[in-house]
C-alpha cells in the first residue's frame, strides 16, 4: 500500500478491496469496472464505485496485469482518461480528494501495477 499527498495536503492511497477497511481510509472508492468476486457491498464499505473511470475493456484485456506492459498500460490509460465520460468522473474524484483522504480500491492482485496506482498518480499531481 502506498500513499501520496495531493496539492491540498490530503492523502490518496491505493489498497486492495479484499483488505479490511481501516478507520483512516477516508472515502473508499472502488475504481474497477467489474465488481470483485466474493466481496459484499457491506464489507466493501464504499463511498462510491467509479466504474466509469476504469480502463476500457479492450485496454484491460490487452494489459492482463503483465508487469512488463505496465508503463505502456499507464500511458494508454492516461490517454483514455481524457475521454469526456472518464474525464467527468475523474473531475468528481479530484473534487472528492480536495475534501479529505481518499482510498482507491482495486481487486488486482498487485495494486502497484493497477489502474488505481495510475489514478493515484494523476490525482496527486505526480502523473
């Protein structure tokens, strides 16, 4: 789990949705397009499910969480985030981050090479 701080000083971190919620998570936001297996909505304790900010199905299937493809995946995903629909959801996430800590949640086995990490970089201004 990594955490970065945005321009307002609020923390944006990435965690797996299978991890237990923590009191300092702030707003918990699922950023996967598909609902994770075996997780109830109650256990997820979500503030929001932003499936429309997730990578396209085509990009997700091409990437397949191959660590060697992560740099290109991140580049392609950042390009997708300029799409009007995704940009609108991203703007909502930016507004949420201005209000307090946000934890981006993913079901990926390696959250460090997931779309949540790319979003964390974008939201904290480092990517």
